[in-house]
C-alpha cells in the first residue's frame, strides 16, 4: 500500500519584526506539543539589542500559530556574540536547551535553557559553563536527558593545528539560576499553568551524593545510571498526600530526618488500644532504616527518601510488648488505614503462608490483606509491597508463599549497583519489581539509623560512615521493597 503524501498544516511565519540577517534556524518539538524555533541574528535593535550576533527564539503551537513574539535568549549575559546554535527539547515539557558558540575571551561553548509559561518564550539562564576543555570550539550540538546535557563540538586547536570532536556531559543545575520573565511554581506544587512543569530536582541533603540508588554516578563502583531514575519526576511527584504504613520492628519516629514526615495520628488500634511502634529495645533497628529509604526528609541534612513528601507511620509486629501480632487478630487488620504499606519481612518456612490453611491466624491474615485492597485508599485499594526474601541459596521461590504471590501484594526482588540481580534474592514468577540492595562493600544503601549507638552504626564500625544516626550497610530485599514503595 503506498504511503500517504505529507500535507502542510500551516506555514511558519518567523522573524516578524527583527531587522538584520537571520541565519541557521533550528527547530524541535517540546514535550508539551509546542514547537521551539531558534536562529542566529545580526539585528542591531529591538529584541536583539545591543548590536552583535544573538540567538533569537519563538514558540509555536502544534498548528504553527505563534505564541508571543521573538525573544532574545542571550538576554542578560553580556554583550558577547553568540552563534551556531543547537537545540534540544527538555523532558519537562515546557523547555528547550540551546547551545552555541560564545565569544568572550576566546571561543567556547555555553548552554542556555529557554522555557515558556503559556505565553512568550522566556530565557531561564546560563546553566552550564560549557565545555571547559579548550578554546577554538565551533558548531556545537546538544541533546538533553532528565538532568544532564551532552554537548559535542568541532575543535580547532590553534596551538598545534590539530582538529577533532570534543564532548562533555553537564548537569543542568536549574535550581541555581533565576527564571527571567516568568513565575516559577513552587517545587512539588501543582500549578494552574498548563506549561509549568518543573525541571529535574536534585536534593541538597548532605548524604545524598552517597545514595547511588537515587542517582548512580558510579560513586560506589557500580554502573552509572543504574538507579531508580527519580530526578526526572521529583519536581512533580514526591509522595505528598500519600500515607505509608511500615509493618516492621518499630520506628524511631523522633529521628530528626523522619519526625516531620511522621504522623502518630495514623497509629493503628488493636483490640481497642492504640499501638505505639516506638522501638522497645536495642534490637529494634530494622524499621527505622526502612522508614528512611521511603521518606527521609528533604531538609538539607542526612539522607533523603524516595518519597520524601509522603507521610509515614509504623507498626511494630515483632517487639511490641502490649499486642501479640502473632495472635488471632491484629497483624493485617488495619492495612486499609494507609494508601500503601511496606513489609520488609516474611515467613521463614516454605508454604507456611497458605491461603488453604483454615486456622484462625491465617484466615484473619489473608482476610486483612484482601479487605485492604477493596476498602483502602478511599475504595481504590491499599497497595501492599512485600520483600521477596533472601533465600535463593536454600531453593526458595516467591511462589512458595501466598504472602508474596497473592494478587493483592507486590513482591520485590533485589538488584545491585551494577544492574545484576542479587545472588541471594529469592526468584520466582510472582516477583513484579526489583529494588536496590547493599551489594559489595561500599555500595550499601544509605538511610536513617537509630540515633546514637542503638542502631547499625555507632559512628566507627562502618567503612566510610562517621555518623551514628545513619547507616550505609542496609540492604537485602529489605531495602529493595521500600525503595519500590
């Protein structure tokens, strides 16, 4: 069948008011469907002032209708010439990155971002110093990811006469520049502006650079990019408004990196008594680490959680001295209190968790899980995340427990910083996702720990960690599950 000929929807009418010579046009679709056009201009008046070679841009809607007028994208960055523009669309939806020769002391490369807020295009700022490699760079080209830009250019080395191609990867540190010409929505907020989709957000928590599972740069010896890929979405999705229950061995909820995200009002009631999951002894360390993987605060110190905007509460099913959670009621009876629950624990005996067992404990246990998926989350169903287990060596399979292979639970296996499945991670067709584990020495999951000497770390016993309030050795499917939660 012959192909259908292309049809022009509309003519693009650019350069409506600019004098001078207009050359080297570049065009790309933005992720929101609009079209960004940029070009070199020798205009000596209007948006191109002051005199010289500048980069001009316009935005069109999908039908080729102009949104706003021409904008001098190099506005505010001195009177140097800029030319040979390249262009790429940012994944955020509203923005494009432009790169061009920049003549200051020598010929080098600079990157700018440009975005629009439903109206005319606005320059955001020069967010990278460019190549930093050599002078004599020409005809740059750029492509962008969620948080970085890759730039390549011709190299004419005036010292030894060589030529070639050079390249560099630059972080687009958009939080470090001012937005010229348009309001920036608060991070994590929902804006009425349909184009106000924020750019990649990088937390400034002091231990975040060590958290390879959030942003793997190879810092632990692993493969860069093998991470949870959260930088691209944190400006839109932080877990805000989501409640997460952590069934474990208690949570030190007054930890300074957890307390603002913890809501004691969500503590469950068991047999008429409100349950307090605060750790009752030095052995209660696991749940505090799990809590940090999920929701350690984005507060500039320590670690940060995968859902740092979420609200959490704990359930101590192991050490609680008031309630016996292995008795006939309580272990799963209030899962529907939360939108999501995490279970970084399991049953050690194969086929112990069995829906065909009609004993009171197992009947109540599975009824609680099933009920949560119909009554939780306002009738949408609670999402129950379960660790697959660390028992591959003993021949276990996630299908030998109805806790992990139920349709009402999500079983999570473990993957290391190199992208390979952990040698211990329990396999099975019931596993629906995988998350990060601690792997070789130096690749542990950094997370919150019991404050002081009560936790995994006492400040001296973990390589590379001098804090007794955080640990860098947490792992197994115990860390994989909350990372997915």
